[in-house]
C-alpha cells in the first residue's frame, strides 16, 4: 500500500476519493523542532494539532515511540561518551586546593579592603574635625574684630565728647561708617552753616555723635550684650549716653522759638531724642522750658 502525507490544511482532503480506504493520507511525523521551542507547553502544542487527521490513540502511540527513540539516543550518547565522563571526574580531583587558594586570596583581599575603608573613614573624620576647627576659628576671628571695633568706636566717641579723656583730639584710623570719621575741620565748616549767632551747639555735630552712639549699640547687639567684654563696657556706654543726653538737652534749652529757623532747629533736636529712644527726656526738658 502506497502512503502519502498532507499538510495541516483541509483543502487537500477534498480532492481525495473517500470511498478508497487504501488511499487515505497519513499525517506527517511530528517535527522534533516543535519540542525544542523555549517555554514548551503541552497544552499549547496539542492545540496546534486541531487540523491533524489522526486519532488520539495514534497520537499517543507516536509520542510514545518518540519518547522511546529519545531514551535510546540518550543511552547511546552516554555509552559513546562514557570514557569522557570518567576522565571528567578524574580531572576534577584535586580542585579543592585551587578552591582553597582562591578562598584565601579573597579573604586577604577582603581584609585589605576593610583596612582601606577604616583609613578612609578615619581620614574623613579628621577632615570633618579640621573643617569644624576652621569654622570655629573664623567665628572667633569675627568676634575678635567685632570687639575691637566696639572698643575703637567707644574710645573715639569718648574723645569727641571729652568723656574720661583730656581734650577732644580725634584719632585717625580706619572705620566702617561713612559719616563717623569726621575731623574737627569738617565740624567747624558745618558749625558755620548750622550754628546760631549766640554760639549754640550745631545740630549737625550732635547728630553725628548720636549716630556714632547708635552704631556702637548695634555693634554690641551683634556681638551680644551678654559677652563679658560687653558687660564691662556698660559703664562707659552709660557715661557716653548721659553726656549725649546732656548735650542734646542743653541744645534744646538754648534754642529760642522766635523764628521758623529756630522751630526747625528744635524739631531736629527732638528727632535726636527719638533716634536715641529717649522721648521721655525730651518731654521733661520741654516742661522745664515752659516754667
């Protein structure tokens, strides 16, 4: 009986003679490549055989035959390569020493890495300490400069007010204020413009003194009034404040109210009380003027 095969389509079956049983087509053998696909799934594989003209028993018999063939091929492969398998086992002998050498090398490398990590961590802490020390030194330098600036300005204002010193000599030195380093010649020029005919104290001179006092107070606040050096300067600051208030008070008492110029001068002097934060002293002096 002659056998022939057909594909998975149904078109070829329509051309055959259904009455001749000897000429019925046989399905093609299952391809081995169908079982070698990645993630092979039996259910999926069987679903692809829906057009295969073959009974279930014939399919089972073919799969059983294929399994037997594969087992025989595997056995032949083992028999053909038996000597190679034996030599492979003997070649693996003695590998424990090599593994131990690798393990010891890895342990040594691990110790070296841990040692380096410890050194890096120690250096990091050292750098952090040095950076913090530099910040501390900078803070102390700024603090020292602030203290020196307060001392310089207090001493300068004391000399200008002739408080605790002899004469009114102005020291020459670097300062940070724009209008706090005026010489006696500058003051004399403004006295000619601001001073009255009766030799009253020029308001411009008082204004400069008050500004110097305000700058000193701000510098002290920046450093901190609780600093020991600032605590020791409280007596000097109090003496300077009292002297300033006395000068402003005398200027207010000596200012007559006979013209618009005198009124403007009085308002400027009252503004100095406001700048110093002493409005109560201004009211007290004004009451004394009305008596």
